[in-house]
């Protein structure tokens, strides 16, 4: 049996490590998502790993031995951090959807969300789908993939990664996303609060009217009108939040690289 040349062994090892990093990104990123078949995800991982080796052809001195398995968790962790950064950007849409569900009184209608693996309210699901359309419409998926591939330049394969160094930035990004989601939901929440106060005052002034028998319908109608009236501003706010993912990925990669 003819042994493989040293450069071929090193290239195979480098491809395995590149695929590990890309796999971590694909598993945690909202794109392509859990609805995509596993075969398609595997194909995407292999394709992106091949592209990563093409744009960063330098092959480290690696071998197919036990040392390779010690490097795989680090590469997988880098990909997970990058993918989770993209996931955090979507937290604004999740907070907005949950707040709108509370404001419109539609929390009683639950649907199964395969993305998160649990049940979610209808407004939350609609906002999540709408944010994914915005994500694709503004080309944020291309930005995420481009920065994931660019990480191979900032963090070459086999480079020592400080995964924990990205924790402060991740917490800061999550706080910013939650702040955006709450601020975008304030108009609808204010309308819902005003309607509830008005119904309470009417019921207090004239108990015989039985206002609360129609209160649910009035609250839902007012909330839906508020959503329609603020849809443009909410879309602009979500799009602005999604556009920050590139800078955030660059920040966490710098943190992991120890810069």
C-alpha cells in the first residue's frame, strides 16, 4: 500500500478542521435553520469548507493523529461563537414578537416553532418569519457567510482560540438586541395600556355596561391596528439591527483571537 504524501495528509487534516469550524457556524446560526434537511446542511458545510481552503490555501503542519482531535473542539467552538453571534442579532425580533403578543392579547394562540423546538405565540412566529425575510432581503446571510470565511484569515486553522474572551461582547450584543426589541414594541404596548385603562374607567363609571365582555375584542383590534401603523418603523428598526451582525462577528473573532 502506497503511503499518502505528507502534504496530502496535512491538507486532509486542514479540511477536517475547516469543516469543524463551518459545522459549528451552520449548527448555531439561524441560517439555514433547523427546517433544512441534514443532507443539505452537510453539503453546505463541505462546500463552505472547500471554499475556506481555497481562499486560505496555506496548510499548517498537521497530521492524522490524536493531536488533530485536540484541535477540533477549538475550531468547532469558533464556529459556534460566530453562529451564535448571528443568532443573538435575531433576539431583537424574538423580544419584539413576545411583546406584541402580550400587547395584543394573542398569547393564548400557540403554534409549534421548529426553529427553537418549543411552542410560540402567533405574533412571535409572524415576526420571526418577517425578520428572516428581512435577513435574506438585505443580504445579511451573505454577510454572515463572508465573515465566517474571513475568520480563517483572522484565525488561521490550528490557532489557539480564547473562546471565553468573547463572553463580554456576547452579553453586550444580547442586551442591545433586547433593548431594540423592547423599544420597537413600545408604541403597541402603549396603545394596549391606553385601551385597558379606558375599558377600566368605563367599567368603573357604568358597571351595567359589562365592558369586559367585549374587552378582549377591543384589545386585539387596537393592538392589530397599532401593529399595522408601526410596521414600517419596526421593519426599519429590525433591518438596522440585522445590519450590525458584520461588525459584531468581527468583534467576537477579534476577542477570540486575543486582539
